[in-house]
C-alpha cells in the first residue's frame, strides 16, 4: 500500500492553500480587527492552531490507512481537516473581541476563547455517542443538502465576491483551478494545479503592484520559532469571562458535530465509508488538546472530501498539509506569506470546493429528492444574507433593531423571518430536508415525528433562536406542532383509508 501517490500533490496544494487562506484570515481578524498584540497572535495562538490541525490531519491519515487495509483499496482518500471556518468568525466576534474590547486584557480574551473551544470539544465528544445513529436516521438528501447550504454560502460566496473584485488575479487563478480540477486538464510539466494557481497569482500580484515590497520586508521581523505550551491555568483564568457566553457554545457545538456527521456522509457518498463515531471523537479530542495548548478555534473535518478525491488525492495529502501548517505556524511564516501571496489567488480553491459539494448533494441522491436538497439549502442562504445585512448596517453604525423590523419589512426585507430561518441553519436545513424527503416518500409518521422533534428543538432554542433556554421561540414551536398534527391526522384518517381500500 502506498502512503503517497503523485496525485496527492494536487490534494496537498489544494488543502494546504485552503488552510493557509483560513490562517491568513484568522491572523487578520485577531491582529487587525480585534487588535490583539502581534506576539500573542503569531507567537502563541497560531502555533497552537497549527498543532491542533496537524494532530487532526495525522489521525485522519491513520483512519484512511486503516480503511485502505480493511477494504483492500488503493483509491481511499483521507478526510480533510482544519480549524472550523464558521466558528472562527463566531469566536472572534462573540467572545474574544468583546472580552478584549471591554477589559483591554488580551491574555484574558484569549483564555476566554480557549474555554469556549474546550466546551465545543466536550460537546462533540458527547455527540459521538449518537453520531452513527443519526446517520442512519437522517435521510442523505437532508444531510448533503444542509452541507451544500453551508458550502455554497460560507465557503463559496465570499471567495467569489473577492475574485470578481480583483478579476485580473482572481479570475485567472479560478480559470486554472477549473481547468485542472473540473476539466481534468494536465498542467505543464505535471505541476499540481493548486501550485500553478498560487504561482500565477504571485506573479500577477507583484507585477500589477498589488503586493508591496516594503511591507514584505517589514514582515520578516516577525520570524521566530514558537512552539505552543500547555496550560491548565488558562482555562481557569478564562472561565469567568467566558461563562456568560458559554450557553451559545451549546448550539454551536451541536452544529460542529452535525457538520462532522454530514461530512462523513459526504465521504461515504464518494466511496469512503469512515467510522462516524471515531471521527467525532477525533474532532472533539483535537479541539480539546488544541485548547489546552492555546488554540481558541475547534478543529473540524473540512467540507470537500469529494473534491479532493476527484483531484486525485489519496492518503498522504492530509498529513502533508497538516505538517506544512505546523511548520508555517511554528516558524512565524504566516505573516510573511500574507505579504507574498495575494489571498485572492488562493480563494478559487474554496469556490471549487463549494461547487463540488453542492453538486454532490444532487448527484448522490435520486432526482425525486432534489426539492428536499434545495429545501435543506435555504436556511443557510437566510443565515448568510442576514449576516451580510448585519455587516452592512453595522458599518453604518446602526442595526436592524435600531432601524426597525417593520420599516425593513415595508422596504422588502423581512429581517425577522430571515433571522429566524437562519438561526441554527445546518440543523434547520436537516429538519426541513428530512421533512421533505419523508413527505416525498409518503412516510407521514416519520414526517410528523420530525416536525415534533423540531418543535422541541425550537422550544429550547437549539434552532431558530440566538440563545438556549426555555420557550425560546413559542411561535415556531407552535408552528412545528401544527405541522406534526396535520401530518398524523392526514395519515390516520385519509392516507390509511385510501391505501387500505
């Protein structure tokens, strides 16, 4: 059995570029937007993030080796992994930023983020107890549709906007990615597609004046070897500051382990049947270990396994990517790369992943389930749009609440409905997708039970609400209860009679 094949280079440069892009964004958020000190971001946080990504990559490589031996196959593709992207933004803006801005204490803000990541890791470990069963209970169209929603919005849309904002770099890189990964065109001298896209982006970035030499030279001052150190006391110190925010970690932790389940289903649809429980435990443990060493961002199985499989990646690419990330973060090279590579040049790889995952949601299901896939996508569209509206309003120093929901509604934007639909989007997508599948298959009892479960989730605020508690969204709970009653009444008094006679 080969641990590395030539086509692993495509997967390596693709996944490595994906992780690199996320690290560049992460560094910018922490140092520029939040304002944390340079030494803390590049000397403490990023090395710990790199360590957690390396550990996750190493474990998923081990799982791939075991699967290849078990199935006697040579085409097994390891699960891709990295720091959870949606959670990266949420942790920065929900906890690290607010704590730092209110206290001015960077170490305390960092410690609060570590406690949050610890909480999410523990929730994911608990999710491992039911993860495998959930894959059996939830229809594939609902799982892959919900994943496609996240992929299409949070993975593909923003990169697409950036590409078309700087098309003379982004669009050229996108063409190379599409040629190599979608068109299966061989690059000159068999150079990996991802590497070609990056090199071309660097050339275009520097010849057009987008990149600046003086900024690059200054970034070399930050080069230094930094290895993360474990600390139990950071959890203790950060708990008090994190406590008011931890209730929000519950739905986000649930979101994370459900996304892992969805990604395992996506890998299975592509031909690689991984143990869901083992993957969830790996996610949870690497998040906890990362938090112990200083990473406030939980690890996750990345969306995109089918894309890397199509690109030819097999076992070794994931480990190589993790090792590359560990090397960059430990040596402080991220700040230098940020000033060598135009970020827009690597964003087409994320757009490619969005295309593949969304396509798979339809191709891996029977045509009759297409409406269920679309239904599962809709909540993520609502969540992304609401987030975009909030950013726009915040930039004008106002908010939807200040402007007024009624005024927004009069002008054609139903903010309240958009907010409700998008809260807990990946779970809401699975609920609505499952409901649609069961109705398509005339499994009305299953559909009724699904709606009843959604009623309970709404009651506790797991879905459709910004926080967790009791009776968090009574109108949604009543709505789902009404749907459940209608479905069971139809089954009992109409459907059964028609099918008996």
